[in-house]
């Protein structure tokens, strides 16, 4: 029967002591391959060559004329059609190429054959050696190398064709090539290994630190962050793989296959089985009767486990550590010699704490243990841990065990170790753990509810944008303008959220009808904080205020009106929803004519001094009739009196409503008081999309530099370096400890 020779192994590829190469027998066949004349013969050729593509640099570029030739044929399966489209004209599968086969196809066919017959010998992938990945744009030359004494040797080449959508990417081709090479193509080589990525695209080296990424970029970056690599920039002239790739002459085929009788095979197997004791790992090459020299050394041994921060400690080291510990040593000596415990003295107060456990202490194999009973009735021997090993145990059972909470971490340690003040020290360690703090759930309510006050109509006007699905006229945004005192609202459809759009709507559609407000309040959106809006309001004498970052509760009325407006728009018929911009004015007018729960009056009445006359009032004749023979002076006097009474009652009703809400809100408040100079962490709002695993707090600490009067709003700046001062509500601040 045939058996593999020691020099090489023939499977689908050719393995030698120098590395992996193409199978000479199969490559000899491709050298005489006939030029394809129809689609089946071309697909057969491409299928064979595709198997060896990792031996060929720029494979996808070379065969592009041939792969393009496969287009224009009917699909193998018919897709379900939802709309009727004109039938496409396809080539017949068995139809000869004829004149369609041009010079570029012939050159590609010959070049791929030449590449296969002169392919480089790829190195064995060795996990013990560092990887170096060379990438460039458009997937034209991806090479995975490893450092060897003689220099870099290629492990595999990779390339592929860009899809139709990928060709439209303007500046992300290098980033996409990096993601595809690391995550998709070479994952089995690179996952868990440290490697270097070399690129001739300088901006690509900043992807790990830049914040200017879109949603797609964030997804790619999240996938790459599970790998341990560094990015290096090399100019195009330097980022060229060496032309002198290791090319070894193919060995002579003579003598590679031998025929030996079955008796010899049985004798060989028995010999191997007798030489290796049960339980040891056999080298695959030895089991096949091949010399193990062709296998890298790193594959010839069983896999070793990674113990992280732990190192194997001998019993002598533990005994020495207990004997050298100032707290454990005197107590251990007393237990060993049976001395009275009251005679034990020590300067450290923890000696007295350890002596309290004297009736639970024993010595076994020269080590001091504390014996306790744990449910359900099991006896546990806790090693009395020397202080020099505290940090190792805490890192192992907390940092490297899933960052569990105080109770679970304490239970893990209590099953194994004991030392005085163990519970307090474990709690302090977990409390000060930077990773745990970054994932800590933020307090829902860290400050009492405050009230924004206004004295009358147009004393305070709040503005906000509401985004919707585009309607038939292209409107996708609504600028909401609400008067804080009267709750009178207006909603203006807009096609964008530019500052110029905001300024035009305010001047032409609000100020000219209702007058200039004393103050305008908004969030910190770029459209409201632009220089154009600031200059406009300053010119008109209107004060500007804003909410703190990511705190919509600072402008509650627009947010509450937005929910009401969305509910009203959502109830429209499907046909009416397609033209919601034409319906919005009627819906807002209906809202203004309805009694507000907080004030007890309709916004329309508080703004204009009378109730609106609706079509139904005229239809049924229930509209209020004006008094006859009333002079202008009498009308104005009566209007003022009615409005003053309405304003007073509305203010009282709004105050009562606020106090009721405040009592309900403040019941659940866990107030935190912060002072200037305190160290805090900021809530992490910077990540968009799915973020179930993201840190809830930013890792960079901030320092409080100021506080808004009578408000739980603070001004903070970065602790290190320079940065802008931020105004943040205390709900989004977490006191930070010096150890973080």
C-alpha cells in the first residue's frame, strides 16, 4: 500500500520542510490546459485556479477579464418577481465564445497559468512568530507575512473584486480592505495573535483614534477592536513586498511513493504505539510515518493554558510568604507551638483581628488555614493569604473573572482565602475598579426637579426640531415653536435643519405674527447654536438660553408637544400621512384650542384673550356673540381684566401641577452633591447604533470648575490636557475616585 515519504506530503497542496507550495502534478496539468471555448470550460478552469489563489498575488486583478466574461448568462435559479420588467437577453450556456474572446482574455489566461507554474513557496503559519499584514486599496495586494531569520516570508496572498456598491465608496476603500483582510480572510491566523498592519495610506493609521467615522465605519472598527494589532504607515515606494520571494525548486517525483506490504505497516503502528505512553500527544507527522521536521516546532507540543496574571507558586514560596508576613507570622508561630494567644503582640492592628479567629485556625503542611463551615454543611479550608499576594488574587478573581460585583467577588475569594478586613478591602477594590465604573448603570434621577418660570406670553419661547419620514413634498422636519407661559404652539414643516432655515421661519412666519419674544430657549443643536442665529437674536435684542448636553428635560414643553403631535399625525389615514405637511396646521390649531392640563385654559385663550371660533360653532350657532354698542376702550378694559384673571389662575394651576410632579419625581431622587474641584466621569453618549456592550461612562476624568446658580447643572473641563468647558446636568456626572 502507498505511504507518504518523509520529504513531502501530497494532499491537495504540497508540503515540504521549506513550506507549502502548489502540487507539481496538478500544476503540470494546468500548463497544458486548453483555452476555454465556452462557459462550462471557463468555469472549470476558474474553479481549479481559484483553489490555488492564495499562492498568487493580485489574483483577482489578473483573472478579472475572465470573471467578467461569465456575465450575461441566465441565472441558475429564477427569482420571484414582484414587478414585471422587460425580459433580459442572455447568451446560451453552451454557445461558443467566438469573437467575444479577445486579446485581454488570452493574456489573462496565459498569465494565470504562468503564475501557477511559478508560484512561491508559502511559509508555514507559526503562532510563535509575529505576523505582518500588507494592505492597499481596492484589495489589489493583500499579503500576510511572518518574520523569519532570513526575513519576511509570505504565508498567504489574498485579493478579491469590489462589489458594485463598494465601488461607490469615496474614501473608505483602504479601511474596507483592512476590515476584510483581518476579520474575514485571515481571521484564523490573526485572532488572538499580535500583528502589524502596514499600509501606504496615512489617514488609515488614525482610525483607532479619530471620532469622525460614520455608522459603517463604527461597525468595522468595532469588529477590528477584537484583534491586537498596530498600524504602520509606509510610503507607496516602500510598501512593496520583496520580489525575491522564497522560491524553492520542486523536488524530484521519483521515490515519493513506495509500496510496502501490510505486515510492515502493522509493525510500524505497533512500534509507534509502544514508544508513546498513554496520555501524551502524538505528532501528526509521526503517526503518518513522516519526519516531524516538516512540522513547525510550535505545533509539535500540546497547547498550554494562559494563566493571565497568575504564576505557578510552590508550597515553599507560600510558606516563606506567610513566615515573612508581619501579620500572619506571629499568629502562625503561636498556633504551631501552642502558645497562649494573649501573648501574641504586633504593631499592626490586623494582628488582633486575626487573633479573633484563633479557634478556627490550624496548620496543615506548614501553611496556616482558617476553617469555616459553608452551606450546605461543607467544611472549607481558607488559606490565610499573605499581603504580597492580595493584588494577584483580586485581579484574578475580579478583573479576570468577569468583573463581578462586591458580593459575588467576595464569595469567590471566601471559598479559597482569608485575611483580616477582607470584606472591606474587596468592596473598596471593586468600587474603585475603573472598568466596573465605566459600565456602572447611571442614576436615573440624581437631582430634584426644577421649574422653568415665565411671567407672561412671549416672555420665554422654546424651539425644537422634530424629524419624521419625508412626505410627498419632501418635508422631513418640523420646527416646533412653543410659548412657555400660554403653551401656545406652532409647527412649521421644513426640508432641512439648517440655521438659515430656522432664521427664515422665525422672522417670516413667527415674529411678524406674534412679535419678538424676550428670550428663546433651545437645545445645543448646531442649527440653534450657529453664529447666524446668535447674530440675528442679538440684533433683535432677544436673549438666548439653552439646555445642558443630552438633557431634553431642560426644555420639557417642546418635548411634550412633540409626543402629542406625533400621536395626532400617527392617527391620520395612510393616504393623509403621505402629505402630513398639509395637515399639520389644522392639527396644531386643534391642539391650541384644547384646554391644557397644566394651566386649565386653552393656549389660544391665553394668547389672544378669547376662545377660537371653530366651524362647528358656526354650524350649530353656539359661537359667542359680541356685546353690542361696546367702545374700543370698553373692549380693551374688559380684555385686560379677563386676561389678568386668566393669567393669575393659569399661573396658580401651573404651579400646583409642577409641585405635584415635583413630589412624585423627588421621591425617587438619590441626590448627589458635587463641589468645585471634584473628579467626575461623563456619561458616554458618543456611540451610536447598537451599544449594549459599550461603557456607560467615558474613561477620561473631568474636573468641576463651576455650577449654575439654583440649578443642578455644572461646568466641567478635562483633568488632563486642554479641552472645552462643558455644561452638564448632574444626572450625567458620576463621582470618580482617585484610583480610577
